[in-house]
C-alpha cells in the first residue's frame, strides 16, 4: 500500500526505511539536506511543507492508504492529517506534543482529533515516561523491556545477559533438558554485535548478548533466576531533568507512592514545576555536570536514577556516576540512536529515546493493520479480531529486525489441526507459546497440535511477517 510520511527527522526516516521494504512509501520533508539523504533509499521524496495539499498530491495523496505525520510541528501534523482525511486516506497518525492538544484529558482536543479523524496520536515524551513507569513497576532491575501478551498469561521479556547469569555460555538444548517436560520460557531472539537471529537448539547464549524470551506469567521467577535478576521494587527514585518527560514521570511515580526527587538547573523551569508537580515531589536546583553538586545529592540513597535531560552526554555521565555509587538501576534518555550501543558497553541498565519510542508506537500501528486501535501497555497494542489474518498484538524493537507477534488461528487455516513441526514454517519463524481458550498457556513444542482460536506468540523477522500471517488466516483471505 502507499504510505505517506510527513517529516524526515529520526522518527520519520527510521519508519520510512523500515516500511519501504514491503510498501510503497513517499516522504515529504521541507529540509533540502534531509531530502538529499533520503534520495539514497528506495523512496519517493518530495520537498515541501507537508501541511500543503498540493505538496501532498505530489506524494500521491489520492493513492495513499495511510499518512503518518511526525514533524516537530503539531499544527503541520494536524493539517496534513486533515488534508489526507479530505482526500479519503483511511488511516492517519499524528505526532502531537502540546499539552493543550492532548486528547487524554481534554474534551476540546478530543473533539478536534475526532473531527480530523486521526487514528493514533503519538507523543514521544509521554511514550518514554509510560515505558519507564511500566519497567519500574515490573521490577527486576536489569530487564530492558517487557510486554504482556496472551490474555496476560504470557510475557515477552528482553534483558542483557551478564557474566554471572546461568544462561551465559549455555547451549539452548541443554536449557531445554533442564526444564523437561514443561518449559517455563523459550528464548526466541538473540542479539549480538548488532545482529539478531531466531535461535534453535544448537545456539549458545553468550555473556553480553541481549535475549528476548517468551515466558509463562506464573513462571517468571524461574527465568529471572536464570538471568541472575531479583524482584526488587524501587522505593526511592532520583530524576535528573525537569523537562516534559521528567515532569510526567515524577507525577506518575509520586502518585504511586514512591519517594521522588527531581533535579533541574533552570530557575524558570523550577518555578513552573512547583505549580504542576504533586507536593510530594521534592525539587532540587543544581547542575549534575558539577561534581560538587553531585556530592550533595547522596545518590547512594536512591534505588534508581533516571537521567532525562535533553543532553545525551549529561545523561550518560550522570548514570555512570550513579553506578559508581552502587545505585541499583540507572536509566538514561538518549536522543541519538548511535549512542545506544555505547550505553550498553558502559553498563548503563536501560536506554530510552523519545524518537525511538514514538517510532515504536507508529510501527505497531502499521503492523497491526487494525480497524480498531486501542493502546495497551508498553510494547503491545490490540487489534480487531475481525481481521481475516489478524495480528492481535505486536512487540517491536528498533534495535533489531525481529518482531514478537500474537496471532489467532483461524478455522480452516494452514495451521488449524496441524502439529507445529508439520506446518512448514522452516527456520524463519518460531512459535513460542500457545494460549488455549484464553486460559491455558504453555510453551510450544514441535509436536504441539494447533487448533481454531488458539492464540500464538510468534517470533518472526520483519520481512517475513506477511508470509507467517498466511499460515493463520482463513482460506478466503490467504
């Protein structure tokens, strides 16, 4: 299908490059330098203002099925969506950051969004705040990401494997033998040296790898024990940076009863925060690049330090200082994707990016192909069960090209009534877990017999999603 992306910043460029593999993608960008960079890719590039209908027409507006407006201007994004809706484009996504345009608690903003017909509103700062909040609530410091799937019976968990983990230097077949006959989890993806693969029994997990596994919810402690992680809930949190992300997160955590301290160096911003933050949040004025100030904070008293300023260097330095003081978990905000690997090498526990979190939400929406969008927890979204080849939920990762998807087996599909080993997946796809009747969950095996209405959690390369979907759709849709 034709997808128009308005805005070629880091969010738009990443989405365009990924979607262009399987879709006809056009990008509208006002900046000539960005347009030149995009010309190197398999994309139609149109230079101009994305809010102007004639510019959008050059990008093939009347042929488009979806428009994704992700510029830094809320007004440009909204106007682009309005022009697309008037032209009959079916699906609209808009990046909107202004607080008074947030439809969550604003009836006027909600009416505007509804009238324009925007299907998904993305706010990068709020997306990061929600992701960090969910991660802290999950517990187990060291877990980089998690997603609830299969009616809450299954979790997707991603974590870094350290040298002390039981999984380090372990062959997956040996791990399987340990847990026979009922496996608590299945490792579905291993990332190493910026490459990711879907492993089989002969694969060996190494220290330094990042693994993504599907785990039965009632057996999470066994997986965490193998990773060498403990269920430890944070009570005292230090937030560095009083921008929109820091403000939102401080409010969310304080409302949950955590002791929250927030550091901000700008007096004018502190004055605004004093009016907007709950009284339980203590504000500290200072510059974390100054060692004398850092010494006065007593970081070792905190369970977690969240570095959320607009400066990547400042955030990394603050996290390194926190780790030197034996803070249990250090989480950083990074605006440059190029620094994510550096953060891992420096032993920073988790790195988030407003750009990548926004792109993550958009990609989940595109992948789901739903007629009924309803955001869920971090890493997942829900789709309409009416789609003939429906993907119920998607967990996407911008640092690897493997997706975790949840399907429902349709009556008469290629998978209906078949054992997994006989379906013909080959080694490109991996069925990791099955949820039957919405209640019984188990890790999938080669001899697992699939049936109508089974919910499956599947690992697949992004380029293979269309292929794997055909195994579960109804015969008329395939």
